[in-house]
């Protein structure tokens, strides 16, 4: 629920392209179930992308994807604090800055997981692995972009164009053109810190279209109460009366689901899709005769 459809319509009108809006066919709950399988349980995102994938797969020989365009030239992750931490060669400082962005998720994990899985997800384990990776990106022209690209972009974002679009023979990624990639990765972070390089470059290259705006990030989102209610209802039907999980604590998530349903979707409790993910993992374990310890 953002301004993407409005901006896309304006762009297509200027260029003379056919403009198509693809409705979501799956509920958010069902999309999470399917997305986990089709991304091999390696991505938290992309449930919304399935509608686009179903529209493109088997129907087109090629498509385009803007992957890495933001990270390499106008990254929302780039700020003076994180950039300074990388440049100070302070691995612990970088880890602190990165983990602080995920503090709410870590707290949610602590409240959700139980048993040996909770122990495996302790912050110290994540910090050790993170520190090893952070060291690889120290000293580069734009270490923040390098870290984000080789981890978040490569490991998670890429699963949309290069896994969910398995039915499209060629997915072109213009920002990963070798010459352009090599150029962008040599730019110092100081050139990109004002987050204007991406938009200014496009406006200069295509002045006839420079008047078309980008989306207004401050615009109020559309009311998604009905979608949220369906999501919570399907959650509740699946989990409220289900046997206790060996991987998850059960009481708090079930209470949140019921609160959301009884409010007719007007209360928006934080019901993590991770619950769906873990339940699927447990089902796979059961089908293969595995135990939690395994």
C-alpha cells in the first residue's frame, strides 16, 4: 500500500508502455507458506512478489529487475555513523551499529523461541559470525554498501528475481552490468552520503522524464484493515488450537492472534511470519523422523 502504482502509471504513460496492475491472488498467510518453500527457507521477505512471479513465469522470455540499484548508488543503509564505524576499523562498533537495527527482532526471537533453538539464536553467536563478515569489508571505498550488497542483497533480495522467477529464462539486472558495477563500487561513500546520486544521475541522463516524481515516502499508506484481519484469522485458525510446538513458545503468539481477530483487524499486533516459517520447519522435521536435538 504505497505510491508505486501511481508513479508506475505516470512513467508508463510518458513512455507509451502498457500499464498493468497485478492483484494479489494469495492471502498474506498463504503467500508466506509458499514463499518459504520457493525461496528454500532462505528469505524473510518476498511473499508479495508471488503475484508478479505468477504473471511472468512461463509467459515472457526475459524481464528486468532493479536489484542493487539502491544499495550501490543511494543506499538507505548508508549514514555517517555506520560509515565512520567501518572506517575506524572498529569491528565491535560496526557490529553494535548493525545489531541495533535488529534489536526489536532479537527481542521477538527471545520471546518466541524455546529449547535448544533459543540457545542457538543467542546474540553472542550472531555477533561472532557478524564480526567475521564485517572484517572482509573494512577499508573499501564504500564499506557499508559492500557489506549490504554481499550479504543482504546477494543472500536474500536476489531470491526474488533469481528463484521466484525460475520460469523466466533471462532476468536482466542493469545495475549489475559489469562495467557499471565496477564503477559504482569504486565511488567513495562521501559522494553518496546525501542520497542524491542515483536520482540526479537519472535526471541528467533522461531530462525529458526528470519531471516524473519518485514516490513520496511520507504519504499515508492505504487502509489494509481487511487484509490484516484475514491474515490474523488464518493465523488463528491454524495455530490457536494446534498442539504445542517444540520450537516455539505458544501462549503469547496465540493471545496476540486472538486480540487482533476480536478487534476485527483494527488492533495490529506484531505477529511474526517467523511463526509460519518455524511451523513449516517442524513439519519437515516430523515428516523425516527428526528430533529437535538433531
